[in-house]
C-alpha cells in the first residue's frame, strides 16, 4: 500500500525516537536472533572454538527452540513441553518448567522474566531465577518468538487458529489466560517472529506477505507480496532496512525500506541449484519430468536407468543440468555430480553483518551422476550478499542425506566470523568476508535450532536433544583494553552509538568525544571492575552528521594509564 509523505515523516520521527532500542548488550543473547531487530549479530569479534566442547548436556527430547542467554544462565525450550534454565558455566540444569505443549518457540529474556510461547496456544511468563510462572496469556499455537516494543508492549505472532499479530500491555500480562489487549488480523496465520525497531514491527505470514506495522497506532503501515509461503523465516532490521528471505517458491533475498515497504533490492543471483526444472517446464522444446517419474528412475538399475534417460531425451524430455556453486564442501567438489532441485526450498532467517547479509537455503532433490540419478538428498547452501547492493560475495554448499529435515537453522554473525549448522549435525565457522572454512565439528543430531553467542561461548542445540557449549578463545582478537574497546555501529546511522570499554584490571575510565572543530561534545566517566565490559550509550539525537574522535583513557590502581583513540562517523 502507498504511504503519504506525511505518514513517512511521522514514521521517521517515531523510528528515530527509539532507533537504538533493540541493540543487545554484547555479553548477552537475550532473544531469538540475539536482539529484537533479529539481526543474528554479535558485536564483539571472536575467534574459532578452542577445541572440544566445554560441556555437553542431553535433554532427552528433540530441540527446535533456539537458546537465549542472560548473565550466566541459558534458557531454551524442548519437545518434552518444558522450558529449561541451564548454568552457562557448568551445563547443569537449574530448573525446568512444564507447559501444556511442545516449546518450539525461542524464549525472550525481558528484565526478570523469561517469556516463551508453547504449542498449547499460550505464552508463558516465568521468573528467570526460580522458574515460577507469573503470567499466561492466550496467543494461538505458538512457534513465533515474542518481542517487546519501545513502550514495553509484548508482541507475538498470532498462531493457529487465528492469524496476524497479538499485543499485550502490562495490565493484560497480569491476568491469567487473558486475551490480547489488541491484535491485527492477517489473511493467514504466522509462525514468523516479529522484528522490532522502536515502535515499528515487521512480520511475515503464510499468505506470502511481509507486513510493516505501527505498534503505537495499532495499524498496518504497508505490506509486500513475495513469491513464497512464509513459514518460520523471520525478518531482520538494520538501519531502517528490512532483510528477508521467504523461501518455498521464492529464492530471492529482499532488502525493503522499513518506512515505506518499498523494495530496495531483490537478489536471486548466486543461488546454487537454481530450479532449472521450472524453466524447462516453460520451454516449448522440453517437457518436465514429474517427481513420480524421478522416483521411478531412481528405483531402476543403473543400466536400465541410462537406457531410459536416452529414450526420454529422444522424446524431447530433458533432465536439467544445474551449474555447480562457486564454493562446495569437500564431498561435492571432488565429483562431477550435479543436483536436480525439486519444489519447496526452505530458507533461514537473515543474518546481518557489517557489510554482508547471510542466508541458508535448503533444497530437496536428486543427484545426477553420469546420466544416472544416483541419490535423493538435500543441498544446503549459505550465501553472503552485499547488504547495500545484493551482489553475491560468496557461497558455501554441501549435499546431505537428510530428506526429513523440515526447517533451517539460521546463521549468527560476528565482526569476523559466521557460525551455522545444518543436516547431519554439521556445525561450521567461516570467515565472514571470504567464506573460507575456519572451523567445523560433527554433533549428535540434525541442527534446526539457531546457534547463540554470549560472552566468549558458542551454544548449539540439536534435534536429538543435545546441547553443546564451545569456548571461543582460540583466535584473534582476544579480550583486552586495546582490542576490545571500540564503537558500534560505526558509522552510526541511528540514534544511539555504543562505545564499549573492556579492562582486565580495576581502573578509572574517562571517555571524551570531540567534533571536527576539536570541541568536546560529551564526557563520561566510570569506575570499572576487573574483567568488566562497559558500554556507554551516546545519544546522537542532537549531534550533526560528520566525523568525531573519542578518546578513551583508563587509569589502573597501580598508576599505569592506557589510552585508545576511536574515529567515529555519524551518518543519519
């Protein structure tokens, strides 16, 4: 829908007023995809895992939910209908609490509460220390992970039998089994999780549309029709740009204006395994084999299969030849095999890094070797695209024998690494800029849950109910004042810039920022404890665009001093 200039200006004011709201504290991972903007981004640089997992825990049931971390506690749902609180240091279960259905949704940590939806059509509010239930509200069958707006309103997808989003104010949350304070109906239900930027909410629904919603006015701002059927894929918001990958029949990755819903770019380039079967079906010279035909070919002996393929080609029926991707796992790179995708490609949520966006796509199909259909497999691919243009930076792909795997795990991104998992328990760490494989491990069970990073650890869960914790200490840069003191995001494009300072020993810290005329624009001081990571939130609402210098000086108890100069750009 079109929006008038007046509404656009009003929305811009609304968004700028709360632009820094959804940035997470670097040490925590308090929500699905790490923050309420759902970017999957962890602002601290980390290295590869240092070796074997620091601990492993078996919950004894399938895990689809993704972990959330606050302080020294990790929270995750499971298919025994329980929410678990796990000690991050030891891997010990501190408490678990039962709901009335599978907990496939991912939890949200909001102050002293853990909020999570269940498939019993309710959202539960737990005390994060004791696990006591402080509230239960009606929300329809829940796979959507909840979020909160800048005003504190709780937002979630309205699951079956409803459709749309539902919202709960503080008064509603105090009542047992209360209905939403307000809701916005959509033509079909949504399991996608809402991404929040101030009072703006973006969510996808199974009608294939992406919706922008103004939570303050309780109204839909815009909608954008995609070519897919949006199921679990969740949008991400970065600098008033929405990134999204619907999946299914739509291979595109979208960049959309949060203010207007206007498409900035849509990329279909670099998607290995592009469905040439569909293109052939439209050709006058070729006929398309059905899925049942492919199955019959697969059941034949190799000799009979080759003869049949020759006969079919004489009749004008061609088997597609799909170009191989630029980067393949070792298993596929060493052979001349080619992949024939079928319909129903699944997509992850989008991870948003400093320069690229990252998406995992999973195709079900057949492998063709020497004119012989050899196997029925899934092709997993992670793509990296320039977040400003949509141009492909790199891709990495593998084939796995996991046809029953219905969903995609989503990638998590740091300044220098991207971590992700997929079929057969494969977990990887790639260079975020080049796609070079720097680390991998094999876990017990398929990976559908999205990883989380908190402190210096990577947390991963599998469908066989295994939880793993890896120490991320083997690689530059480490934690010290020089390497771990910086500004993010930089350049700053919203209302808040975060200046982070880390010290190994107790110190007095002074931060002074100067404009281009060498005049101070702010000064802040704080006493820091040993190992403390402090983030100063610089309010940019009264600051002009331009270049700034922040001088961070620390004085230790011994009298020794250290200083770091940060160059900060402001582009709003």
